[in-house]
């Protein structure tokens, strides 16, 4: 039956969902610049109705392959609760931020809260 597919309710877009954002930053950035990037992304998350749960700085590590001619990069992992509708805005901000080479956003689990 074609009509048995689950439909997404508009209220689903306001549910807070746990996400993880892994960022690969330029190894040339200083700690102040890295903290500024994380601070700006945290502000976007909060503006969109989410909260940052944890930020892990994994430090500068070797990459598996050259990224923009660099073989090292600073890895930062952010864990956050965010409404699903806000992921696109977060990723848009990540894309336009100087110093971020690569990123990945992963949905971890749903939380029971309504935004």
C-alpha cells in the first residue's frame, strides 16, 4: 500500500535530537582561533533552539590523506541537542567558516524534550 509510509509531522521538527559534529580544522589555527570557531558554532546552535552538551578537542593529529595539502589537522568533536530543522543552518555556518577543512554531522539519538 503506497499510503502506509510514515509521514513526518511538523511537530517532529521541533523535537530535540542528539547530534555529533566532528570538525577538521586547519593545523595553522591557534587555540584562540579554534575557540572562536567553536564559540561561533555554539552561538548558532543556541540561536536555533539547541544546547551544546560537550566539546572535545582531540588535538592536532595526522590525517589519513592530504586535506588541502595538509597532512595534519585539529579535530574537534561537539555533541549537542538540536531540533532537526536547525541542522541545515548549522551546516551552512560550518561551510562558510574559514579554517574548517571538513566536517560530518551524525544523529546519535532522540531525546524526549519538545523545543
